């Protein structure tokens, strides 16, 4: 029903526009082409001023209504993100001033310099000073904005602090795999031919001693508030893009070419829920690169916790090596012992 109503309204609008256009043609014939043109020119001049006023009012109303629903209103959740927001606000201020001035002049000139028989036209073919002015000022402004961007980019992609928590992020169709280096703080080697979706989703080389305590999780990544987090990004199939919207960061995850970036979280997930007033808030990791039919489902969660909670979570994790080789897990109950225990229990009954 709503679709039929929408189509009907659109058709009605086109019919009205068509009828107005036809009426305008008839009026021009009756009044004469020149008189009609002058009248239309005057009407268009007033409409330009009206459009200018309504446009600025619309911008204000939309900003008032929707700004609070954007993530800019929430603020960045990382130290690096605050720098991105600062850069964005500077860009908005500069471009906003230019936008207001140019739009005002554009529509005001259309009104002020409408057709007038008594006005003498001034014509000139070239002005070196004017061309230098409108070329140099935008060039300088854009150069300054680019310098801000490069400064932040080099900061995000520079070498992370030595105390950084290192997490390897691997994209796949269609999800995320997170690897932690374990107690030795060193990642084991990987080889793509070792990939086994069930027990070895990133292709860890088990012969490497450094790999025996590596921890794998999927879809949810745990990090610590106030601790630098270094992400080593990769992919096991196509190009993905790690998007950390709340932290204002993103970086491509490319097969065979590791990329890195780092950030420092400012708020835990619990603190962010209180700050936003949303009890269901969660930090998201999304794929910002079209990667296939299931691209829409590549949503992961980042749990930002304090150090104590992180240590408790990490203590519960089992190295992936023991998932691949459960018989080597020292905490597992041997099969023979389990059978003996079961038989003894049965005999007592």
C-alpha cells in the first residue's frame, strides 16, 4: 500500500510540473517572449534567495535533529581517534566557512544581478591576480589539511610502544580470527597450506616451539583499556578491511602482505555503555571492503576491559595446539583413566 501511494505521489508531482511548464509556454506566447523572459528572470531571482534561506534552515534543522545520533557526538574511544576527530572538526570548520560564503554569493548574485536594461555589463578576458588568488588560497588550505592527515597516518602506523599488547587479526569469508602470542609473547610461524578450518584456521606451523602457546579466538577480541594495542592484519582469502569505527581507524587486510596499526583504548565497554546510555553498546570490528556475498555478516566484537578482567579471561583460554592435539593437553583426562573411573562408578551402583 505504501509503495502504491509513493508511486502515485511521484506521478502527481511530475504531472504538476508538466502542467506548470505548459502554462508557462502559453503565458510567454500571450505576453511576448521578451516580457515573459524578464518576468521569469525576476521570479527565478527571488526563488534563488528563498532557496538560499530554506537551504541554510534545513542544514541547521538536520544538524540539530541528527548530530546527536552520530558517533561524532559520542566522541572517539581511543587516543588516536581523538586526533582523527580533531582533524575532522578542523576540516569541517574550514570547508564549512568556504561553503557558507560560496553558497551565499552564488544565490545572492543570481538575485542581485538579474536582467536589467539599465545595467551596463563589464567584461574582461583575463585577471592574473584573481587567478593566483583563487588558486593559491585553496592550495595552501588543502596542503595544511593534508599535512594534518599525514601526521596522524604516520602516528597510527608507526612502531607501537614496547608495552603494547599484540593481536593478530585475520579476515576470512566471512568472519574474523584473532591470535594472541601466549606467555612467550612471540607468535609461531604460519604457512597457508597448514590451514584447517576445524583445528588450525590460520595455518600455524606446529613444529615451531613458539606456536605451542598461541591462542586463537573468533569474532570477539579482548583488549585492555589504557594499554597500546598493536594489530597485525592479514587475510586468508580475499582483501578485507579492518574497520574500527569507534576508535576511528581502518586498514586493509591483504593476503600475504601483513599490515599494522596501533591504538590505545580510552574506555572499557562497560564505561562506554554508561557514557552512551546504551546498555547494549559494543565496540564493533567491521569489514569495510566488499568481499563477497556474505560481506554484510562480517561483524566482530571488541571487548575493552581492565587489566584484571583481561588476565582472568586469558587464564581461561586454551592454546590452539591442544585443540589440534588433545592427547597432548596436560589438563585433559586420559581416555583410559576416564573409562576406569566410569567402570568403577558403575560397579558401585
